[in-house]
């Protein structure tokens, strides 16, 4: 049985879910849904991988081994070294692998790629610990985001690719009536892959942000070079290794998907980008490098970016202010604001808001938010788990720098005691208060646990500011609270016009930071926060070209 | 009844044909399929429009009237002047119209746009004469290309847009099981148009090359500014005027689609391109300006181009050499090589080719092609109709310059006597012969009636050269003749790898120059001949962004 036949049911359900955009998760997000001993076994495997050379890749003759990952929980190096290759060799190997991979049928590619996700699933716990000790995420987020959620995002890319690549007939008889006779041609159409694909990972979501581009390029027939962030390699190294094993088992070239690790001192991304045979580039990271990458499109590169954005919350009115504040406090605190979807700017009218419990002044709304943030950070059990760790010192420094800003500090930052890992790099969220006129202070992304309450003239002013920021600096998410259908539609329409998705009136255990595979288009691709979206049709269609043949 | 309901059957059949890629033509290409008096009435209307100001546009307060069209048949000015507007005013009006157009449902947009094609149909003959006397095409090509074929291309864009904009549900209930309870969100998705669209026309196919971008932008909710070539305005002016009438009848802003005419002396395209609110740009024309436009993508513009290409024919072997030569001779001669799909380079092995009638030497193959070309040009009845007229003097000059090249002249150029229009600007096709090593001579597009026979080492060498040219300089079409399935697949595969469609073994009345709506993707978008394709999914999907909303 081919791998396509083996996984046909999964692929078809994924295609269906992708069309319907209803809830669908191939991989359960609850760790308890997996084997009882899987957690302990995964932890042990992770521990055993520390201070060793990563030897699972099927890539021959490395130049040397290098590694520089540091656990944000232990604040010591993991001691794992990865094989390093010359960039030219990596591209040459990709080009060789391209010649066989492009000829594998779309269905078989889908089968092989889905099989690799099934293998990845066997290592979700190990990937979770690897993620935790590179990104600083909590165990639970590490498990969910880097394991099942990432695998679902990868499956979504497979499904979208499978659908798009199959949408036109492979061949047909074209019969044109000419009156006295018919003209007949056999016509065929091939989806032709564009070429070598480079996927550049980030330090905070090493699999979740990497696998969509990786699997989208692979399903469309392109060979992939994964260039992880040098501080967050292990999670994606495991994924690539598992895929390479499946490729070999199926008689294919493991270099169809290669890992190419670099170091902070000698970054390699620009060499790959400059290579004429590299045609596709996926990137998650800062806007400066992302903008440079986008400009490479004039050299014929197809570039897919997720960069920085400034996410807003517009508070117009609500039923239960405490429920709103609790939800938003959690959204700010989760992984210490190191999600690209975390809210930063909270726009509140100076005249306050209406609630089911009566009018609440601006100060009361701000105080509710402050209390929610302090409540999480100050909670000895909840705090460490929700806030987790800061991935790097730059984020910690940014929190300290906030004191210098011309803003009222509603909530100051302090360290969080993590009993399990006393060395954890932490900083509880700060909450600042500024006026709507102080745009310079809040117009840029302040990545990390930094939130700002902004006093606006009224909701129209809040919308104007949120829209303007999204247009100029990008936005990936937006929260809004209103009891008025008219205001809600106004916010949805205005924010959609700058290509920002809005989540309305979220309370309880669902947060605007969370974007689900098969349902939420993550990053719309329409504003400066990024030019691509997980996973809209463009995300796969830009990776190949339809070419027709006609036969008399 | 809404216009969508009125045209529902047409739209649904077009969507279906677009999926199946079988033969489909909503608008018959045979002039006899139309009313008996339509031709005479169209001619009269065209004649009456000469030496007048074009007053059909529903665009208020022109600055002045200008026009510079010259008939290639009469070599006198048409004397038609068009309203001229300040570019900033045109963009402002587009932005105003955008606010209402974007809120019209996709179905209603499809209905309105299809209605405009039905109105255009009523003016096919008038458009044909307008095309003839601006482009120099024959009456038959003018009728077919600017009338029914263009309308079918427009309908194809409507169909692809309708399908893509409807592919995700407008809203759904998203229910995530959480074990003890379910999380429920209402989710909705909107296809949000990108903004003002500029469509820049060319002088040779003023409607066929303009309506795809125009209708693709309109169906996706964007307002359009059509900037025609100043030498070929009337055909598309009629189309825009008809659409504006339909918009007004339906209570919509006629500025949803504006015509903005400029002059050779004061071109306006760059002003539009530089305008920050112009987000989409469609262009057909020379590569220098096309490449500059593509570079504007770094300013956040979505650019769709069709530029120059060098089209090859690979002759490996065939059944009937005369039938092949006749077909290719016609392809070279049709509209004097002024089609972007016309073949230029004919690669023939130095050792000759095998045919059903035995071996034919290189010289015999070249001679057969020469005879076919001479046969058409020298035929007093067929010649003038097939060759038609040269659109401009630059093309005529280019033909003269050919004598200076280091190439053997197999067929020289001469004037063609057109009895109906003695002043017609003509030049019969030249056929040159060069060696495969003289790449500098044949690597660039020599637009017009110039064909080159190239002596190669063998078919592998022919393929190598054709592929290399396509990769470096672009190609829109490719012809190939072989009796070997293996060689055919090799050519299909190699040319597909540089994103060039191949037509195999065409003889009789079907030519590689012809690309049909609903079936042939015109320009693949994968090589330097252009970055877009009529009409693949990218052609519409790049014009809007999916934006989601979530409601608790």
C-alpha cells in the first residue's frame, strides 16, 4: 500500500476541513491523549541528547559540528552540536534531490509528508522539552505549539497544496467545433515547482513557524533547506530527521529536505538568499531583515514573510469588565508577550465605557486590566507556568528600558520565582499608560511582556489609531469589545480594510493570541506584519507555475 | 431580477469550463453568428466616430480632449479625441468609488460585469474596426481578438474570481471540544480588495490584453483605472463606456472603472504607479518598463506583467514537412509577427530531420519554411489579409535593420499590396539563417515579421538553446515537432522547467500563436516574459486578502 493510500483518510479529512474551516485537529493538543509513558520517555530522550552531537540527519560529510543553544530555564548551554555544511554544497544537494522529488506524484508527496507527521507525533514530548529549553515556553505551550499545533499547520499546508495541485485536469481532449469540422487537441497541464526553497526559522516558535513554509514547498515539489535560528535548532532538527528517514525508506533522496545550521557569529542566510538557484524564501523574524528579504523579490525570488506587528485591543463597551480584563491579562501574560499575536496596545476612551454593571471610568478599566496582570504574575502557581521564561536577554533589557519612557507605570515588572528552575530568565509584564497623542511611544512593537493602556477621545479615535498603526507598522491580531452590533461591524470593516483579523468579546479560556490551523488565516499578508498567510491559496500557489502542453 | 440571476447560467458555465479546461466560448468568433446588419452598422458607427470627441464616458469635467491615433491602413490620424484628467483626480474618484464597489456582493459584481460583456457584444463590429485602424490587424483578427476572444478572457477572469471569492464559507460555527465543555466561536471570513488598480494597455491588442486585468481587479472588488496606449484607445474606450453605463443603471459609481488617456508626449503611467493608493498594476508591453514596474513591488504594489519573450520552434522530426512548414509559415506571417506568441527562432539540426517521406537535410527544411513564408506573402489574396499591417514605424525600421546582421537572408522583405487600403504600412516577413553559436543575433525578441532559422548540432542542442533563451529572456510559446514520444516528453519536461508551454506537431488550421480562454494559461508567469498568467488562481488571488473575524 502506498503512503498516500495509508494516509488517504487523513488527507481527505484535512482537505475537507480546510475548505469548511470548521474545527479540526488531527493531532490532539492534550498531552494525556498520548501514551502514558510518552512524557517520561520524551524527557529522557531530550536529556540524553544534551551534550552530544546530533547525529540523526541523513546529510553526508559535515564540515564540522556547531551549537549554541542555551536553556532560558537553566541559563546554561544545552551542549548539543549540529552538523554544519558549506552553503554551496547544500544548494547543490537540493538541486540534485529536486530532480527526483519534482517527479513524485502529488498524491505520493502528500502520503510521504503525512507519514513524516505521524513520525513527528511519536516525538512530540521530546520536541516539547527541546522547545521549552530553547524558547523558554512553558511545558504545555511547548508541547501544544511545537507538537500537535505545528503538525496540524503542516498538514494544513499539505491539504491546501494537494487541493491546488489537483484542481485542474492532468489532461483533457479539447474539441473546438469549426462548423464543417472539429479541431481536436489533447491538452495537458503540469504544476511546475519553482526551485530550491529556503525556510528561515525564528527563536520563539521553532517548529510552528517553520513547518508551514517547509511543507508548503515540499507538497508543491520544491526541495527545502531549513535554516533554523541558531538558538532554537533541536525541535526542528528532530522534524527534519524524521522526514529524511521517511524519504530514505521510500527510495528518495534525503536531501529533499535538509537542515542547514549556522551560528550567530557566522550567519549563512544571506548566502543562501543570494544563490541564484534559491527561488523560494520563507521567513519569520524581525522586520528589518524581513523587509530586506522582501526586496529580493526583484531578483525573481518568491518571498513569504512574517515580521513584527503592533497588535491592538479596542475596548468600547462590554458586559462583564472583570471577565474581559482577566482574558486580556492572560493574553498579555502568556509566554510573557513573546507571541507575534500578543496584544500590546489597549485603546480605552477617556470617558470610560458602558458595562452591564454600569459605567466604568477610564481609570477603572485600566485598573481592572492592571489587577488581572498582577493577579497572574503574583500567583505563585499560575504565574511561572503562564509567563514561562524570556527567550533572550534583549527582551529582558527591553522591559528594563521601559522605565525611561514618558509614560505612567501602572504595573511594574518584577522577577517571577520558578521553583522547578530557579535560574529561569523572567520578567513579569509591565503595564504603561499614555495618551493617544503619544504615538511615538506605542507605534512600534515592544516585543515581550510590555502592554500599554492608551487614553483616546472615544471609540472612533481608538479605531482610527489602531487602524493607522496596522497600516503603518503592521498587525497580526486585534481584540475588540463592544456590545453594539454597529460598532462591532465598524471595527471589523475598518480593521479588515487594513487586513487585520479581529476577535470580538473574548472571555473565558479562548484568547486572541491563538490562531488555529484549518480555520484562522494566520497573518493575513496584507499589512507590514508580513506578506504571507498560513495557509491561504497564495501560500501554496506562489510556489509553482501551471504550464500547459498541447498535442495535435 | 438581479443581474446575477439574469446571467447566472453564463457565470456557472464559465466557472465549470474554467475548472474542466475543455473548449468553451460564450461569444462566437465567427462574425456570421451575429446579426446580418451588424457589420455594416458597426462600420458606420466607427466611421462616424472619426474626427469627433469621444463623449460616451461618464467621467465629469475633463481638463481637455486629446488624441493621436493613426490608422496603419490609412496612415492618417483618426481625429478622435478623448477626455483627459489629472491623475490625482482620477485616483481620488477611484477611491470614492471603491467604498461602494467593495460592498457589492461577489455575485452582484459578477452579474454587473457579465452584463457589461453582453453590452460589449453589441459593439463587437465597431470595436473590430476601431482595432483594425489602431493596431493594423486584419478585420478578422480585429473582430475575433478584440471582440469575442477578449470578452471570453474577461469572462474567464470573472469566473476565476467568482470561484476564488466564494471558496471559503462567509461564516461558520467553530466548535472545539474541550473535554468537559465545548468552546464555540462564530467565525467569518471576508475577501478584502487591495485597492486602486491600474491597467496599462498595449498598442497591438488593446482589449484582449487589457480586459483580463481589468475584470480580475473588478470582480475582486477593486476600482480600476484603464490607461490605454495613446495609439490604441478607441477599442477599450468603448468597453469602458459600456461598463460605466451598466454601473450607472445599477446605482453604482461609474468611476468604479475609469479611462485615463495620456499622450506620447506627456505619459501619465509613472504618476499613477507612484501614487500610494494605487495598489495593483497590470501591464502589457516592453520589458524595460515592465521590469521597472515589477521592481515597484517593494513599495507594496502587486504587479502583473506581460513583457517580451523569444519564442522557439524545435524541429526534431515529423510526418509531413510541407504541412509543418505551411503551419509555421502562417504562424510567422499572421499579423506580421506582431503577436507576443509568434515564433521567432526555428531550431533545426545540421544533420537534417527524419520525415515520413524520408530524410530531409537542414537546407531542405529551411527551404520548406522559406517557401511557405514566401507563398503567403506572395499570394495576392491571402497575403494582405494574413500579414495585415505594421502597427508602427519602429517595427518597419526593425525589419530594414535586419539586413545589417551577420546572417544569411533566406527570404527578404518586401511591401505587400493591399488593394483596399493602398497606404497600408507593410513589410513581408524576413527569414534569416544563422548558426547556433550566434546567440547574440537571436537571443532577443525582434518584434515583427522577422524569423530566424538556427542550425544546431542536434535536437538536444536545440532544446538546450530554446531552454536557455527562455530562462534568460523569457518565452510565451514554443512549438515542437517530433515523431518520438520520448523526445516529445523531453521537450515538454525541459521547457516546462523554464515555465514555457509547448504545442506539439501542429499542422492545419491551428497555430501555436493562439491561446484560448478557459483552457490555455496565457504567459505562465514563471519566466522573464511576464510574472502573471491569464487566468490562473494567482491572477485573482493576488488582488485581495482573506481576513477573518471571530465572535465569542
